[in-house]
C-alpha cells in the first residue's frame, strides 16, 4: 500500500465542489431507485402472473426470484472486477440500459419462457449497477461522510419500493401486469443517457490516506477480506437483513391479498406509503444521526444497526401472525422502516473496510451473499413451504402465513452479526484506509 500524498488524502474541496458531489450522489440514488423498482415490481403483480400462467407458489418463486437472482449474483463478481479496473461510469450506463430494456421486455412476454429470459436479463444488468455506484460515491465523499452519503444513496430503496408497490399495483390493476413492467422499465434508458452526458469518471481513492499502486487480483482481495473480521460480520449482517426484511417484503402483497381479500391496488396502497414515507424517514433519520460527531466512531454505527434490527424483528413477526388488518398495518409501519435503516450504514461500513482498489469487489461480495439469500433462496423456499403447508386445494393465505412466520425471527440473527462486527471494526478500518 502507498499513500496518495505525503501529507495524507487529497482534500475533497480540491477535486469537486459541493454541488458536484451532491449532483453525483442524487444521480446514483436515482439509479438505485430504478434498480429496486424494476427488481420488485414482480412481487407486486405476481398473483396476476401466477393465475394467467397457472403456476404454484414455488413456480412463481422460481421465475420471479431465482431466475433474476442466479444471474445477478454470478455476474456480480466479474462485473465488479471490471469496475475496479475499467471506467465505472461506462459500465454503469451499459448496465442500466440492459436491465431497463429487459424490464420492458418482461411486459412484452407472451409465455413463461419469454418472461424467464427477460428476468434473467434484468439480473445480468442489475449486477453491474450497485458496485460502480458505491465506488464512485466513495471518490466524492471522504471516509467520515460516507455513512451519511450512502444513507442518502439508500433513499433509492424506499422510493423504488414505493414505485414497485403502490404505482405498479395501481397500473397493474387498471391496465394489467404487463403495463406495470413497461412503465417502470423505460425511464431507466433516459437516466443512462443523462449519466453518460453529465458525469465523469473520478480518480480512484483520491480521498483516502491509503491507496494501492497496483490493482489487486481476486485472490489477493479475498485473502485481505478474510483478515477483516468486521467486514465479514458486516456482510453477514447485511445479507441476513436482506434475507429477513426483503424476504418478507417479497411475499407481503400476496399475503395481504389472500388473507384480507384485497386486490393488487389495495395491497399496494397499504404498503406503498409506508415504503415511501417511513422508508425515506428512516433513511433521513439515519443520515442525520450519522452526521453527528459521536457516530464518527464506527463501533456506534454497528451497535445502532444491531439494536434497531433486533427491535424491529418483533413487529415483523406480529404483522404476519395477526388476523387483524388494522394491527398488521400498524406493525408494518414499525417493521418496514427497519428494512431501509441498515442499507446506507451497511454499504458505508463495507467501503471503509476495503482499500480503494478492492472497494467494488467488496461491495460485490457483500451483494453476492445478500442476494443469494434474498433472491435465490427466499422466493422458492417460501413458495415451497407455502405449497407444503397447503391443503388439497393448493396454497392459500394460511399456508403462506405459516411460511412467513418461520422467516420472521431471522432478524435476530442479523442483529447478532452487527454487534459482533463492533469488536474489531476500528482496527480493521485503520488497516483498510489508513484512518478512522
């Protein structure tokens, strides 16, 4: 490792203005918004698809989750390898174009095979989205401000989930499920053009005290990662948070429709505003907290993540246990914000535990773990359990409820790993970027 400059990292003001930094951050947040909306629109409209194509819960989990998830996770490593070596802006533009076009093609699918192939395209494109975004943001914000910046970036998750729930549900109910995919897919191509025309590739590691002269190999990156215990626990915590929170969210729309006799628009109207307002509120609250001097200590960040995740696990269980729509809705207002609370800090922790030229790969490995759990395992697993618990007439509201209740307590597992990361996070961060 070598220092960028004799006296430490370059000042952020020497490389970009405040307006430039925030412009890039907002654009990256919009990329994440479109990514989440295009990924999760399927979960909102899956009951229509299931009925039209005569699928079981396990079958809908395969085409909706595992088809996207397998290619998302397998392409994530090679595309992040490119992001650590090549122009990240160009990779990002290409990736957005691919997944946006594939989302639109989902809406043009005439049968199961065409829908399956289109979802694979979404997975391949989205694999090249988040790692370059994270890496680019890290070269516009110094280490102490990355948790705040990544929390603003993470606002894309609640906004995207709102679009994929409320907006997609309303469009699907009015015009059919294919129209929802078309409406959410096409704007991404416009955003790709904006990025190509207005954002330049920043120099890597320009705001870090420690930067590598040579780009490390995958083997060297993995070897370094294994020495970073806090990074491993952070990746486990983030992955299990996705397994727990986003896994429950994946089947929340059909859960509401089956158990409370709602249509897609009505189900989306319950969860959509929670995603939007409480998701944004939780993310902004996180950003505000992380801007305080006391949270410059990374131990406090992981302790906060652990406490919030553990506390939110209780209402997540109650929401799927109760037969009262009023109580379930109240629990969603407590539980759903926690699905967003962890995203920004978890991304930032991984960034600060990785040297600059390993950053995209660290993010990709973290996403690999999270999305194997969230997209590859959860949709077919919950579908399989729901089908297994079902009676002779097939999967219904009660069988799906039982499957989701088995998943809900895993939030405590995620909370443990955040807490465990605090034991070595200060030393690990110093080793990765030269300072805390």
